[in-house]
């Protein structure tokens, strides 16, 4: 359309949003990203798993099995003279009517005396409070014992305890703990676990 010589065309207005709309546009993208994170199942699944692990740890520690150990300072000529230590590692429950089982896998002395495949019971029916130890012995002396006073050449046993928990309602049996006789002159003693470890 021809333009008259005395009039100039009106300049076009720039496409500028109102101030309120500009502010909305600036915040729209971060808000949309946060909403996506909130609605995504993965972060909530990770948070739920972390919460479950946090709650499960003290629950598991309340039902944890007793720990069995032995004083390493044992006389070589009397390897069963010292007691085995059974520690109640639960922070919540006492264990009651606790009995100690000592299974001799193999026990041999220098003169050839040998005991294998025999289990001895120390039925003291002890009650062990939370975090406290109880003392038991491998009652090998009540059965045929190695002859003489010769040194121990080889020894391997498995110790476990039978006990009751939660007002003596539930009976449990701990998994066997292996002990190996380590013969090294005057330093001979029991070692928790296998000799090869």
C-alpha cells in the first residue's frame, strides 16, 4: 500500500512480555525441574532404602548371635584348662539357659593319643546379661583323654552355644565357631579360625 509523503510508518513494538510474565518465565524452568525430581520414584526409593537400613541396624544388633572366644594364654600341657568366653552382644535382650557345646574335630598329642568326632556339653544353664560375658569349659576331661603329659601336636574344635531369648520363649543355636591349636614352642595357644587364615 503506498505511503503518503507526509506521514511516516509507525515503528513496530518489540515483543516484550510484561514484567510479571518475565519473572514467571525466569522461574518456570527450575520449578519444572524440581517437580520432575519430586515426582521421580528413584530419589524416594533411595531415601526409603536409607531409612530402612537405619532402622534395621539396631534391630539386627538386638538379635545378633553371641561371640565365642578364648584367652590365648593357655598352658600347652592343659589346652582345655582355660574357659571359653561367650559374650552376649545384644544391646536389648539377655540370653538365658545357655549351654556350651564343644565338638572335637581332631585332637592329637605327641605320644599318638587322639580324639576325633566327639562333642562335649557344658550345661551350666547360665543367664548372660546384655553386653556381658559368660565362662564355659570344653569338658573333655569327663571322657577318655590323651595319655600322659606330652605336648599337643594338633587340635581343632568347633564351639557353639544353645540359649533362649525374649523371656526364654525362643530357643536358638549359634553357628559353630572354629578354633585351631597353634603349636609354636612356648607360644602354643588356640587361634580363632583356621590355621591357614
